[in-house]
C-alpha cells in the first residue's frame, strides 16, 4: 500500500503551512513547500536551477510549467514508502492540470487535498498580527518572541500585512485557487477543515482524517 500523499490548500492566514509542518512531525511525512523547493533549486548549478534563479532575479512570477517541473523533480527524490505533503503547490487551475499530468509518472498512487477554511475577517486579523523572520521567513504571532526560534533572525512586520493589501492577496486566492479547489472537489479529492479553530484542534481534525484513511 502506498504512503499517503497530501496537498494542503488554504487562503493566506489559514495556518496551512503551520498545519503542514505539524503533520510532517506527527507522521514523519516529507514536507515540500513550493517556496522552499524553488529557493533550493535556484542554488543548484543545473538547467532548472539557472532558469529558476533568473526568473527570481528578474522579479517575475515563476511560470506554471517551471514550478511543476521543479516539484516533479523534487517528488522523485522522496522514497515511495514515506508520506508526502505538498504546501503551496498546486495553487491554480493551470498548475493543477500540469500536476495531474505528471503525477501518475511518480508511481506514488492516490493523493488527497486538505482545504483549510477561515473567514476573511479572521484571516485579516491573523495576518495583521504576525511578524516574519527576515532570514528564514518563519512566521510568529507579534509579541510572542523577540527573535526567530529557528535561526535567531530579526522578526519584522511585512509591509504588505495591512488590511487593504491582505484583501488584495485574498482576492487572488478567490480568483485563482478557489476554481482549482472546485476542480479538485469534482475529482473527489477534497476534505474541508475548519481553520478558525485553535491550532491544536485543527491539527487533531487533520490527524483524524489522515488516520481514518481520508
């Protein structure tokens, strides 16, 4: 029997990355974050590395084909007997179509999508009250720590963590990611989780879903 393959999806402020990290620790699954994967590949002296590095340097959005190729290569390095979590990919219909095209080639079997839902005002409340490590990008609630617990870096407020800017980013989620979720749901792949609950409660619900075979 193949190990579980999970895709974690949710709007900004839903806590999806936090839940992906907790799930990885609980079950020992390999966590592949799209942003982390792209940064790693950009440091490699390969064709993909040079392509990603140039895209990032020029300030362009990474094309769906490029990020799909990068994730496909990274997934291929994960042993099939270890569970896998994808965070931040796919996030649009075009990425999902490319994902579905290459996924059978991985030989990893079925996949399931956990959609973490939060009301817009709750997402805004969370995002306006967070700080980010300027070195590693780790996120914390403002006032809970003086420096990053992971790397000791300085914690800063992101300039785009204002209510107006957050609403703009959420509109991108509604226009790009929600249609993808609808397609995933039509494919019978989706479980929806109430992300407005405390972090530990959300984690328990996801663990129960995974433990129950989804």
